[in-house]
């Protein structure tokens, strides 16, 4: 969930709760004030009745008045305090039962005690309350709506520099030479964030260049000593005076040097690919290239007694010829090497090449194209750089290399279109 949406949700929830509580409190307060006003009017009526009875010693004549009811009931029950309450009374004018606020008190007139009841209709009070509540609710809802719209527009504008910075970060590459350029936002927090991001990415780029140069230099410097060691071991292997034990030790050292030499060559190749030293590209016949590579690997396929399923359609690809040869060699060799019994399936379409081999379970796609990653950790004969090189070749060429496990097959898919290459 976006921070903007989370803020809006919390803000809306808090506003609604405050709105409901304030509406309830406002209704109760308004109701209290209006009822208190009616009670004051009833007390005035009581005072006028008492004044009249004290002056004439008789009850006043009851005259029907709209929204007012006066009743005198003879009785012996005497209560010392007046009573105020709501009741349903008959309105003599409208001849209907209506809600009234009634004041009841005792009064003596002509030697007789009476229970006097003075009531005022609450229709006007209820109507006024409903009107005020409606207007208030409408106003609060309008304020809430306008506030939400303003918050959305203002927050979107306030967070615009953040999203601009994220777009700049998304285009960041350690291999890039240009420093990140952030637009000044005028907001201290965002400007500080941009400053930290710029410093961090520059430091990461410098560290990457140092590590890259070290790898390249180390690989170059290792070439000559490795070649000398390998040539010396060649001479030792041919020495007839070596005992079997010595010969086995020399043979082990020779195999280790071969693996180290191959590793060094792979690291040099990766460095050259990253430095884009294979910049010369041309349009190549991919169908022909795949067929030729399969012919070269035919003996290896037969030696492992593998079944091949090949479906090739005419297709062309724009790439460096040397990189295409390395890419096909790595993908096909990887499929053959990791298939002991089963099928090698190769499908070529005008915009896609799929190479699959029989497998038991899916591989870890998150680390599959990582350098030195080995699905079979116990296999020391391979350095785990083949797929990393293939992925890097596709990346610098502007194409995609993806992995999937479908129907018992490990499938590597090379997707190539001119539009993809132009977008890189």
C-alpha cells in the first residue's frame, strides 16, 4: 500500500470518528438548549397561572391555543416539586397525538386542590433540531469532501519530488559513468534525501570501479604465471622417471591449473563484455548458428545417449558474432552437461529461442544467473560462470534471458526483438 493511500485512510478514519463524536455531542447540546428554552416558557406559563389563581382564587379559563395544552385535574395527590417530562398529548387544534413537553404542578383554587399540566408542542423544536442537524451534517460532509480532495491534490504535489527521485534511482547502474542528476525540490527533507542518494551512489560506483579494475588487472596478471605453470606441468607429466604417486600428484595439479585458467578466462571475458568491447554487431542467421553449434556438440550428445528434439524456424538476430557463439555454446553445453538421461529440446521461432533439458525439480531462479552459483554445489569441475556470462551477453545486447521449469524440463528462453534492442 502506498504511503499516500495509508495516510488518506488514517486521516479519513480519524476524521469520521471525530465527525461522529462531534455530531453526537452537538446534537445532545442543541437538544438540551432547545428543551431548556421550552422549559423556561412552561415556567412562565406556570407563574402566570399561579398569579391568576392568587388574584381571583379560581382557575383561569382554558382557551385552545396552537401547540399548547393546559389541563386542570382535581385530585388529592400533592407533590411538592414540579415535574417536567415529555409526553404524548392530544392537540385540540389539530386533533392529533403529538409529542409535548409538559410541566405538572399542584395548585389550590376555591378550596380545591388541582393538578395543573401545561404542555408545549415539541414539533417546532424537533423540526428546528432536524434542520440544524441536517445543515451541520451537510456542512461537515462538504468540509470532509473538500478536505480530502485538497489533501489528495496537495499531497500528490508534495510527493512529486520523491517519485522523480525514484525514477532517477531506477535508471542507476553501477557500470554507468554519469553521476545521478536530481532536480531541486525546494523541500529540505527531499533535498537532503537526494543529497544522501547522490553521495551513496557515487561511493557505490567508485567501489565498483575499484573492484572491477582489480578483477581485470588480477585476471590479466594471472595469465602469464598460469601459462608458465601449465607448461612446466606439461613437461613434468612427460617425465618417465616420475613414480605413479608423483604422476598422480602432478596430474591433479595440472587439472587444478586448467580449472583456474578457465576461471581466469571467464573473468576476463565478463570484464570485456561489461566494458562493451564487443561493440561491433551485425545481423546473423540464428537458425544456421544453432544448427552449426549442434553439429559441433553432436559427439558429446551421443556420448551421453541423449535424445534431441529440434524445431528450427528461420530467424535473424542482431549481435556480435563472437558473443552469439559464446552464448549458444554456454546454453547448449549447460543443457548437455546437466542431463544424464533424457531429452534436449531446442525450439527456434522468429523472436524466441528456447533450450530445455530434462530435470527433476526447478532451480533457484533468484540466484541462477549469479556469478559462481552452482545448482550442484558438489560439482567442482565447473566454476558457475557459464549462465552468468550468458545473461550478461543478453543484457549488453539488449535481449532477455529467462528461466522456467515446465513439464519436467529446465527451459532457458532467449527473447530477441529489434524493439527490445533499441530500448536499451
